[in-house]
C-alpha cells in the first residue's frame, strides 16, 4: 500500500510540476521511446541474469505492492509449527515425526499451517536440518555450523534479485541516452524540412533521456531497494529456524526453543511473548 502511494506521489509530483510550467502532456507521449528504453532494459536484464534469478524477481515484485508474505501471521504459524514438531518428537520419539519430515507437503501436521507450507524453501530448510539431527545425533555446535553454511548461501540467493534490479535501474538512464541519440539521428534526417517537424523530433529525443532517468530513479531503483528489504525479512525466517533447532538440539524444552527463535524476528513482525503463549495453547 505504501509502495503504491509512493508511486502515485512520484507521478503526481513530476506531472503537476510539468503542467504548472505550461508543459503539454501530449509532448511526453512517445511510445516508441518507451519501447526502445524498456525493451533494451528487459533484454539486458535477461542476458545478465540466469533464469532462476529472473523468476525470483518476478515472484518477489508483486510483494512490493501487496506486502511481504513473511508477515506476523507467517511467523506466528512458523513458531507454532516448530512447537508442534518438537513436542511430538519429544513425547513420541523421532519415529513419530519421520513421515512428517519426509513428506511435509502431504503431512497433516504441516498443513495445519497454510502460510508456512506455501513457502517450500523455508519448509525444506526446516525438515532437512531437523532430519540431519534425528539421523546423526550430531551435537548442537556441529548442527549450527551446517546451518550457518546453508544460510550464507541462502542470503546470497535472497539479495540476487535486488542486485539484478539495481543494475537495471543503473542502466536505464543509459538506455534513455540511446533513445535520445536515435532521436537526434532521425532529426538530422529531417533537416531542411518544416521547423515543426524538426522540433517534434528534438522533443522526442529529449523525452527519451527524461524517461530513462525517470524510470530508473523513480520506479526501478526504489523497487530494487524494496526487494532487498523483502529478502532481509525472508532471511529472518531461516535465522529463526536455526535458533529454534539449535535450542531443541541442545536439550531445551519446546516452549523455550521457540522463544529463542521469536526473539530474532523483526520487531514489527514479532508476536509478543503473551501472543505466542496464547497461540501455542491450542496445540497442547
């Protein structure tokens, strides 16, 4: 919602200032300049990034306007899932959760938490690392090293979409200059013609420069920064799981284990101690 409001503020500020200076909106209508700039930027984006990064960008971009899927409800469900998993294994043994760990997406336990089950990467991180502990019985510090190495790789993957979009934002002013140069080439071909025609071509060339800068700094650059923030929020889910698993491996009770994970969540997304305690009552 705030992102959409920001987009409107950018557009209204630029357009109103332009109109207040007696500018004509029709002069800014240069669809072919937009095709040159946006098409070239899209092509460069596709060349510069592997398909998996392109897919991740397209997946995360809607969250710029709709808000992060890793919200307070998601984290509350994540903590509830880990509490149920830990409690079940403590009461009935590791064999009782074997089916849940091996097939989480068909597990009745996991499907009680719909927001979490939709995030396959988070679910796989939880089950893979809990499986290592149940199969090997490694001490907590060795499990932590394994998770740290995996989280380091995950962090690189989470910032990749932001970096990819940032490079597009940096390139857009350059593609605006490309469109402007092509406009000047057309203008040179019109020398000797009517002055109105020459003036129109020059205006179109200048609009190309304007659009490249406007798109880059007004929309794509801020969207890239927002993607970085979304990646940071998503990383907190893995750090939360790591803290909870490390605590349960160290021998702490399930309520204490999930509390260690709760403390690592972003303040605006973190359920309070009382809220989490009340939520966990339904699983006892």
